C-alpha cells in the first residue's frame, strides 16, 4: 500500500503543485487575476496542452523521458543559480552574511556553465573546454560581484 502511494500519489501531487505554480506564475506575468474560474481556464488550457505535448513526446520517443529529464535538470539547476544570486544581492543590501549564498552561487554558476557547454543536448563541446570555461566564469562572476559590492559599499557610506 505504501509503495502504491509512493509511486502513484507522490507524482500526482507533485504534478498538481507544478501545474498550479505554472498557472499562477503565468497569470502574474501577464497580469490576469485568478479569482474567476473562466480566467483560470484561459491559462490552464495552454498549460495543459504543453503538458500533454510533453507527455506524448515522452511516450512516443523511446529516449523522450531522458531528453525531457535532462532539460528539466538543467532548468532546475539554472533556477537555483538565479535564486542564489538574488538572495546574495538581498543579503548584501541588508548588511547580512552573504557568503552563505555567494559561494554556492559561484559554484552553481560554474557547474551550469560546464553542463551547458558540454552536454550533448546543447553545445556538445569537449569536457576540458567546458571545465576551463566554468573556471573562467567562476572567476569573472566573483570579480563582477566584488566590483558591484564595492559600488554598493561606497554608496552606503
């Protein structure tokens, strides 16, 4: 019974949460209120159509799931990068300990760069090129952050 719940219920609730979040994000982005059912449906239909298209592709192509999962993983890590940088900027502006998010932001920026450059689904460059580029991006990101923080520090004085 627990295995069935884990295999069936967990993905259904995760999918429900993801689709609801997507609907609310889209509604906020295009400034459509979500109190009336009709306006919810305006956004739900395209979201469901895209979801059904992805599910169809997943079933129709024998490698579909792997491709979709690869892009999902990359998108998820990229979202983490933007979130870490956003929180780092927030912490700097509030004069808090920003190192707790700066170091993971730098690391994840480098990791996403390496993946984007070396993945077969994107640029497909050799691993050495991706790794060197990741190190360069790590250093440049750190320098740009330090320059930005220096400007912010001078303005606050």
